C-alpha cells in the first residue's frame, strides 16, 4: 500500500536541516524505516511565511500570502511511503519525532 504522511507541527520550534540530521530521534526514525525496507520519498517544506495560496472564484484568480487554514499546527513536510498495510504505516507515523509534539496524518494514495 502507498501512503502519504503529512508531518504537522507548530512552526515556532523549527529545527534547521543540520539539527534534524544530527537529532538522535530523527536518525532513529530513519533507521527504523530503513530496517523495515520501506520505500520512502520526502520533502521538507519551508515555513508558511513563504507560502502562497491560490483560489479561483467565479473565474477570478485570487492570490494571497500564507496558508488558507488558520491553525497552529501546519504541514511542515510530506513523506510518501510504500509499506505492507495501514498498521505498518501507523507504526511508521507513530515513530516519527513530530508525532510526539505535533501530528502525522496518514492518507492513502489512489492507485
């Protein structure tokens, strides 16, 4: 099964890429994913201050800075995985360091 993990967290405590690479919790999560033999593709997103939202209403394109949703926890990254089933996806998501302070939403990918 293929899933996308939406990594959500409060952006007030953003780690640099170097800090994440050196963080034992992030390294342990990566090691666990490797041990499971799970295929993984991910991308870290820049903070919402760099976001642009586009909507089209009645044929008019509306462009605004920032995200559409007003929320504390914002999507900071996405990870696509291919694993055995939802139970394994849950185990992988639960092991992600941001699940301890934010949340990880699991979404199945349409085949």
